[in-house]
């Protein structure tokens, strides 16, 4: 019989001594005098014929700050030990580069699957803010590794809901991206106890396909083919759509998640009647508070006169992508990874949400006087926002010193 590897003792990473060192290091990497100045001046700065407006809520949220703090703390407390992370700490390439430079190795390669065979007892494994699936977490524990769990509290709130669904034989319908780390982690919790099921859907078109099946049934094989890779093993739409509960990836657009919920509720009521639907339909609002604050702040800002909007952040960041979607509905919007994409007043390199690739757009900057809005997702640090602000003014011959 194999002797189980003993579990490491819990270590408090957030001691005053460690955190004072961490805060100094984090500030040196990500703090911005320009952003602080913008905040102090109502989120607007004008120099020459250029005005830049910053959304009231933008950039790092508490959950992201906590995850970064814990990763930096782990590098200090466990110096000399092998440190790994399950993928990206957050969806921002500059932040993830800082993590690599601290000697923290990524366990997830191009396959998207963590190489847990690399682990040995005593290694340190950081779970990112998105969380990880149950099986992966259990295998890491069994390997005798020290786990530093930075999972966001809002994500864990969703896990609580889908576990409740599983314990009541309620199938979790998850509004999100099936291959996103957070959604995969949530889906694994929907199977707790071996009797839960899940189905992941992303678009309103997919929602309508689901609703039609709830109302009328249909061809099971066609339905499963349509949602291939987005449902639990053994999922049977004829059995497992009788009772459903709506959950979501925390970074989705709130209005879209609410519409998903409304349509599915209406379908269940059409099938079961209003009274019975109270037992066969569940919904909880699990949109991340920081995500919603940034969406609300952008909605408020774009009601002001502006010529264009710059959205700054990682292209694989869900909450940042949704900010770009919101902007595109109202005014010219450019989703950029960082200030380096602002080549000149004639050309900008930005991410096209439909093509899922960077493209170059010419003649993007209107002639002065010009007002430019800037926002950033919850995974974007202030230093990248500063660099974008400074670059906008530099394109008009205005130096950084003139902004303070």
C-alpha cells in the first residue's frame, strides 16, 4: 500500500513584514502618478487641444490585487523552493511577464492542460484568480505541494450556487465561455456528489436553441452536437433540463446574463406553468461587483461628448472585451493591449473582436480639438493606463511633464 504524502502545513503569507515588502514591489511595478493625478482632477485632463477622460471605475479590482499580492508574497516566503502557477495569474500579458521574471513557472502549456507530472512534494503551486477545477486541485494536494489559492471570492460565490444545484438534482446552465478557466472551474463544482450536470452557453442564439428544446423537445443528437464540449458527461437534455439553475462566468455583461435568465425562465414557465416553474427554475445574480462597476462607469462616460474610446487590457480578458463591446455600440472604439499600439495619429493597431486578431486602422485620430475616453478592464494595471494617456498626448506634441 502506498503511503499518502503528508499535506504541508498552512503558511500565513499576509504577515505585516511580508506585505510591506510586497506592497513596495507591487507599487514599483504598477503605480502611476498620472492616473493618481487624473483621479484627483475628476478623471479629466486637458493640454493644448487634447482632452483625455478616464472612466470613474477602471483597472485592478480587489480580487486581482489580492491575487497579485499573494503571488508576490509566495515568491518571498517560499524563496528557494520551486514555484509554479496554473496558467496565468490574470489575463494581462505584462503582469504575467512580471510573474515569470520572479521565477514562477507556468504549469499550463500550449495544450491548455496543466502538466502535473512535473510536481514533487514541497513544490509551491499558485492557483490563479479564476480558480481551477476540482480534479486538478485534488491531484495537486495528493502530490504534497504547498497550495497558494488566490481564487476570487466572487468566483467562489458562483461555486456555492452550482454546488447547491447539484445537491438538489438541478442542472446548472452556465452563461460563459466553455474553455475559459473560470467556467471550467465552475462546471467542475456543478458535479459535486456525482449527481449534478451542467450546460454552458455563450450567446443569445444558443440560449434560444436551449429554450426551444425546453419548450418543445427536439432531436437529441442534433442538440448535443450543437453544444459539443460544453456539457457534462452523461448529460441528457430530455432528462436534465427538467430542473435548471442559471449561473454565470462572473465577467459577463450583466444585461446579457439577465436576458439569458429571462428567456430561460420564460421557456420553463411556458412548459411547466408559473407555479411549477418556481420549483424547476433557479437564478442568482453572480456577476462580479467590480465587473459591473466598470461597465456602469463606462455607460456613464460614453454619454458625455467624446470623439473616440480606447479600451486597454489583455485581449483574452473577458471583462475587458465586454467593455470594448459596449463602446463599439456607441462611438469609435479601439481595444489595445498597451500604448505601443498607438503608432501615430495616422495608424493604430488594435484588436478586432469579430476577427479575433489585431488589425491596423488608418486615419483613426480626428483632428484637434479632440476628446478621448479611456477605460481598462479589472486586470489592467495603472502603469499601462498611464502609458496610454501619455502616448495620446505625445502624438499631439505634448510631453508628459505638461500633464502634472
